[in-house]
C-alpha cells in the first residue's frame, strides 16, 4: 500500500509532499461486516497503518493519503484513492449505544443547502446515507458540481463518517468494492472522556518517511 501526504484540495487526485510506508501484500476484505472497533481485531495478525484513531490495512488498488494542515502539521482527514474515485473518512466521539449519525445527518443536509448545494437520502449498506451535489470552482475559474455520497456508521462510542467521491458517489449500486475497502477500516476510540461529536485525533504513522 502506498502512503501519500496531500495538500488540502477539492480534487482527490491533487497531491503534494509524498510520503511512503512499507506494507505487506494487500489482503482480501474480511467476511464479517466492518468497519471494526479495535477490540474486535486484536491479535488477528493483520498489518495496518496506525494513524491513531483509525488503522488501515493494505487494500488492493487503493492508495492511502492524508490531508495535512501545512501550518500546524495536523492531519485533517484520511483518504483511500483509486483510479475511479476516493473515499475520505474521519472518526468522531459518540455516546455509548447511541445513534450520532441520525443526529448529524440533517445538520449536514442543512449545511449543504446553505452553501448552495443539495442532499437527498437513500438507503445503503449501512442504512440511511446522503447523496450530495455541491457547486465548486475549478482551478481555471469555471463552475462545476462535485458529487459526493456521505455515510455515517455508528460504532462503540464512535461514529465513522465517510464521503465517497467520483464514481462510487454517482454510481452507488456499482460501488461494492469501494464499500468493501471502507469496511476494512478499524477505529480506536480510546478510553478518555470526549465531547460527543469531537473528531478523534489522527496522526502520521511512526514509520512514515519523507521522499523527494
């Protein structure tokens, strides 16, 4: 699995400051339904990139990228990218046995509307999700629409929010391989008290090395 650090951008193909992590051969998707809590995978022997609150194994045909704030050095988001699209994800603190996704979903839709876009609900692999379209400006100044499909997955005191971009956003019924990739993500909540909705911290893996 290649690991790449990328500057903030709306286009998932735009990257900068490449970094690489050594990884084993890509593994097949697990048979059980994920994403998983770290307690469910302890001792399974699978090598994963340790990003703090999320752990990501090597996944065939997917490149692991991080969106990093260049001023603070803090990781803002984690992305798996491929030739036809990407999935960006982040974990948040949630109440035990709660349904944080049902609370934040209408807030996301309202925010989309305030920014000139729109969101509609559909039922998917993990329940109700949002199919969104947001007006954006290309680098050349022309207007465009960026489609996305936003999913929320409730876990053990955490919620994983994921945004599919590209083909898996516009063709959700043909996105099973992308969803299988997301299902391999592992979330590490930690034991400390955190406000509900607080993003769980993400960090660069210890064995990341700068190239170039």
